């Protein structure tokens, strides 16, 4: 299952830090899952898309929910369909294999080509979910109990796992992962990210938008600070409405695109009153 080592360089649509690129390279080189944490909206999920695009691999996504079971990621035995087929007598139900449906992990392990497997928001599932994946992620093989068929990956997938830190992950699981925390972008990196999405934005408008955005993120008591994706959407709304830089200097149009909780609206109002009832400009 040894794969040639490919370096991740990012894509035109996904701007990364050098540290994140190195983390991807290490995970690929030592064939370990890459566990990604960071604030919501910092591009954790999109990283897998970028890695797949850059390396030329298919992306298989497993969106984890609170009801997800690790076994379902391997395969599901559709007993209901088999029962229905047997009742109506128009199918040969003796071959159980036709009722086995591979899940995302099963498809990744049985693929003819190397793929990128995204296990998205693993912390949404119960505490045992990560532990139940340990064997398969270690040996890259599984057995279908109902048929006795054993499947071993011919090509070890690049596994990227995201977490929003809703709950702690078990130590045995963490030991098997390469970990990286995506730091929130500074203004220099954020400028590059915004220009990817809005290449024609004027420098003055961008300066004003970033000044308001980072001021909002520093307001004390915010329960949900505005994220990168919300900044990009907000700027898109401003451009569509033809808002000028001078307008941004005086207020924050489409405020609800950035601040989403009532108590945060009150916190921002209090911070504004503390600065003399004026929105701070990009010069402070």
C-alpha cells in the first residue's frame, strides 16, 4: 500500500499558510490521518477539496452526524430490501452481496485509485465513534460479516478529519493522527483570501472592510465572532449593493451578515458607545 509522496501546494481558490501545507505533507508522507481543528469558517472542510484537487485524487466525503455509527461508514446490509425482494419473488435473494452497500470509508478502502477521504465534524458523533474507527484506520482493511468477504486497501487513502472541538477526542485516536490547528488568518493572509473571491475589490474598500471586521472580532463578550466565510459573504453583499468605502467608514451596512446573535448585537452596541458612539475607522 506504499504510495509515492506528493507535496501539497494549495490551489488558486484555497489560500493556505506554510504550516498547514507542511501538516498535509507530513500526514501524506507517514500515512496518518490529518486531524484539523479551528474556528468555524476557517476552511477546515474545504481543505480536503483543495488537497484532492491539488493531488489529482477523487474526494469521498463522510458527513458525520450525531446519529452516525462507525460501522455504517464501512457498509450497510439492506435487510429490508432483501425481505421485500423475497416476498415478491422476482429476485434471487441468495446472493447477499447485492444487498451490501459500501459507506464512505468502505468506498475509500475498496477504490481502485488513491482517494482523499474527508471525515467531517467527527466530534458530532458519540464518544465511542472515533475509537470504533481505530482498527480500520490502522490496517486499512475490513471484513463484511454477512458474506465473510475481506477487503484491504490497494491504495491507502489520504484521510482528513475535521473537528470543531465540541467534545474531546479519545487519546488512542489522537495518537494515530497528525494534528493541526488552523490559526485565524492575519490581515495579510486575509487580504489574499478575500482577493481570491473578490479579485476586483478596490484597495480602499478592502481596507475599510478588514478594519471593521477585525474590530468586531475583538469586541469583548462576543459569543460568536464573525468568520472568514462570513467576511467573504459580507463583502460580496457590499459590492453587489455598490457600497462605497466612505460609507463603511461611518457604519457597517448589512450588519446581520457578520453578527448573528442578539446578545452579540448588544455587545457591539456597548463597545460602540464606549468609543464615543462612532464606528472605528481603518486608522483606528
